[in-house]
DNA sequence: AACTAGCATTTTTTT
DNA sequence: AATGCTAGTT
């Protein structure tokens, strides 16, 4: 038993209430940095240690493995390992997968089902479209998959799919066929895990009752990110309809941080929850333990523009702190250079690299930054980007393992049958499919009977006839896989992988002497290292366990915080839940944040605003907001307009910088001062009138002011020599070779502020 | 069947 | 700019 006072000590009133209100439903609206993880862990500890609820009655659901892991770690210290073992903590998908494997007797798949990732899903859609004889141009598999996925998230099965348009009618047909493909492969996709669980709990009262009785206490983190299926599942588990049931559901969330609408999340589930549980106790966590008041005020001003939400008044005891710095750079290189300079300045003054994070909208933005960091010898860590499990070689080897584990997995088969190239092309594949069809076999069975020479060609339709070459290639493949399958219960996963790498010729194929081949080989070895974690299990269980955990894992959690003192580069999406003393947000421009794809839909725009809000509230002490005058996007350089969100920042919280120093209200132009909003570009006054900067004065003298050989100075790059200059559309474009590390740069004289020396 | 050149596309990310 | 896919060539 724990001492309640000790447990609740150090929590504020609202937090304490959230922890100790254990009867009836609770909704905790937790602003950023308000200690929600703390509340969740302490609540679990309170239930177990103070109220005396057996640990196996508790379920705590998260969205990411990382969050689940963090919760386990923090709980370990509070309740001890024994209780921790009995708790159900995990992601929605992991919990659903486990539940479904236990309940397969009433379901159209067996407990060895595999989980299809996005790549497999796409293959399955394509397969379905081939079956239905549909053209991939008119119906893009990606879009069809999107439609299927949204339907599943809305709990709509293929047979219930209602088509509002002809396109959807076709999509509905593909959906049905797609499910057939999935079932034939004994596979579920990510969305199925949720849908099947939600529908099972909704429609099978006896199963639902069993789980309701077991899980008397539910806790959900990031509730604003739930979709309809997840919501339905929680609703069933907490018996919303049953007035006499205790429904001890505790949902923690923040509608202002809902940034996953595009994958089915619906923050209105928060409103729905309040309606479904009329007596729900709503607790607001408004005290922020992370950021300075200045940062919170700025964030609040930005988010308060969004309508239909519970306004929260975030406050902090950490004082006002520094103002936000708004910086306009000429282009993304200069933007990066500014970040480099600021980081160098801060570290020279005793700051740590690890205190700084750069948060951007799109992964593509990281490139320039990485470049600049490498040149400046600043250590950094990139989160996300091309992920480990998405690498071709890793997927290929996983497909080999998956196929060995479950020879019915034809998506895996499709992936590996001709990788490395072994003369099995589309022709041989269709013939094989025809043979399977004719004999009523799976592809693998057809391969086996081909190898055993069981069915003479004469008994099969002509489309299933094989020539000697095709037959030879297919039989060789069958033999190699048969050998691996024979060993699957004898060898642990890592040795099985070694064997496959060797037998399949994949190892030899990779090691082609190129640097890329070496890279890929190392990734395969890393995968092999992962397999070592399953040595304590029998080969059979080990392989299954490894494949499941890989299917449900991502590597953001594996990457961890990274070693050493480094700057972190990450997208705004992956920044959720994290905090850094110093945060840089580059690229605050129209078409980037808000993203061009979101600009004409108010709902998407509101979500972009929330994304900006998430970024702002990651910062503890210092925020740098930056935008450029000209940005290269998709290969072409265009004028960039500052993000509309910048206009909503309160005047008093900002400090503007130009390359030459701080811009105070006094030396700012009159137009900027008199405007209702506080944004004012730091470029020269004559261009402030509008984006039509090409009409600006420098064009007046239609000849270049600098010529080759002139010595110049640039505020960032230092001294240099003009290589060439020309007037283009009224802008003087100067190519300068800088002395030192900066190299040769093309600059617009007027904005780069080159000084002649 | 394997290789290659030209063409279109371009968010965010977890599971 | 870079990537991935299709269609055409070897």
C-alpha cells in the first residue's frame, strides 16, 4: 500500500483531482506542459496502491509505442515490477491485436494472422484492382486505399459501404475485393485491428461483457487523436449505455493539439464523450510547467483564433523570459546560416546543443539545415526522414521471414519472388497464378505441386502451361523457400535470417562493392541484431513475436533521445509531446505552414494552426520564428509570403531582427507600425508595400551596381569577391565567391545587403 | 527478363 | 531537386 499523501504531494489541485477521482468518468483537458503524463501515471499508482484495485483490472492506452514505454518506465518506480507486469499498457493497435488473437474462433481469420503494413496494403489494393480488371490511372491505388482506410476508421465494412459518387462505387467494389485478398492471406491491416475489435465488442455482448468485467478502469492518453473506431471500442469497454455500470473511463487530451485529422482522428470525440457520459467530470489542467509566460501568451493568441473549443488560460510561474525572435532571411540558405549563427552564439555562451531543436513542417526542409550543420561542425540528430523499416532491404528480408512464417502471405511472396532477380517476371507469375486458380490452390501450394510434378500440364488450361525455363526458375525458388520453411521451427530468427540471406542470394546481391550496397548490408545486419532479442523464446514463438512487434513498431521510439549533446531536427508532427529550452521554427510561410494542400479548406487550416501551436508550446525559454523572402520549392525559386499565423502573435511578445541587429519599433516603417497586426517584414522599406517587389527601385538604374572583381561584405558570409553580376527583372543578381567556408553564392544584391568595400 | 530513359509528383505519421 | 513509376529498348 502506498501513502496517499506522499503520492499526491507535489501535484497541484487540478492534477490531484484528476488522480483521485476514481469513480465515474473523467475527462482531463490538459494544456501543453501541464503534466498529463504525470497525472496518468500517478492515477494508475493511486488506483493500485491506494484504492487497492488489482493491477490486471487496469488498461492504459496510448497512441505510440514510445508513450507506452515511457509510461511503463515511470510507473515501474511507483508501483514496482510485479504490478507493472499485470497491467495492460499499450498502443491501441497492440492491445487490439492481442485481443483479436485470443478471440479468433468467431472471426474470419485465425490466430496466426499477419499484420499488413502500408506497402502490403497497396499491393493488396493493386491485386484487387487487377482481379477486377480496373485501370490504375483512373483509380489511383493510393486514393482507393485512402477511401478504404477512412471507411474502416468510420467502422464501415465493405458490404455497408455507401457510394456517394461513381468513383466511390468503384472504390466500394475494390474494397470488397481487397477484403477478400486480405482474408485469403490471413492478414489484417492496421485499420482492421481497430475495426474488428470495435465491432466485436459492439456486436458480441458476451465477449464485451468479459472484457468489461476484466477492465474496470480505462485510461486513454491523447484522446483528441482517437478516430471513430477507437472511440467505439472505448465506449463498449466502458459500457456507456449501461446506466448502472461504473464506467470508470479517464480520458486525457487537448483538442488544441489535435494534428492527425488526415488519418481519421477527430477531436470532436471530446465533445462526443461529454454527451455520451452526461455525468463526466471535466478537469482543466491550466498550469504550465514548461514555458515562459511570454511563450504561452503568444501560443494562446495564435490558438484562440480557432473556434469551437474550450478556451484554456495557460499560465506559468516561470516568469516572462525572453521575447520571441522573428527573423526574415533572404532564402533558405540564409535561414539556415542564421540558425547556425544563433546556435554557435548560444553554445559559445555555455549553452548546450541538446537544448536546441529545429521544428519544420516538411521533411524536405531538413536538407538545407543538415548541410549548414555539417559545414559548421554542429552535431545534430535527425528524427524521422526515411525510416529504418521502410528501407527496401529491410522490407525485403522481413518479407522473406514473413513468408517463411506464413506461406499464405502472398504480398510477402510477391515482394521476394524475384528479388534478387531470378528470372521470374510478370509472365511466370501470371502463369503461376493461373495454375493456382485452376487447381484451387494458394500460390505456395501451386509452387509445391509444380516442384513435385504432381499435375501434368495437359490437365491444366493453356494459360497455366509453363516452358522449361519458367518452370526451372519457379522450382528453384520453391526449393530454397521449402528449405527455409523446414528450418523455421528449428532455427532462431537470426540464424534463419542468415540462412535466407545466403540461400536466396540476397547477401551476394547486396554486396556489390558499392557504398550503397554496404549501407544496405549494414541495415540488414541491424535487422539481424533485432532478431537476437527473441532468443529466450522457442524458434516458433520467437519468429512470430518478432514479426508482430516489427509490424506494430516504428523506429521513432527506437531512435530514442540519441547519444551525446546534439541539436535535434524534427517535424512539427513528431515534436508533439516533447520539449526543448530553445526552439527554432523555420519556414513560417504561406504554402509551407499553412501547407499548400491545406490552404483552401477551413478545417485543414485550423489544423495547420494547431500544428503551429504545438510548435510554439514545445519551447521552454526561447523561440525563434523565421521565414524567408524567397524559397526554392520543388526545384524552382519563388517569392514566399510570411505565414498568416505570424500576424496573430501579440505585439509585445516579439522582437524583430534584421541581419544588422534588432529592429525596434522606431526604425520600423510607418506602415508596419500603424497596421493592426504586428508583423512587419525586415526587408528594406521600399519593398514593404507588397509582394510585387520586382517593381522596386533598384530596377531604376537598369545596370548592375557591382561588377566582377569588386570586394564585398555580407552580414553572414563575410568577405568575398564578386564573380559576376547581372540585372534580371529589376533585381541585381550577384554571384560572389566568399572567403572561408561559405563558398560561391548567388545573391540578390538588394536583399542580401552586400556592402562594397 | 532485365535494364534504362523519360515522365509525373511532391505533407504531415503511427500503427 | 529528387524520387518513383511506366513504357520502351536491349
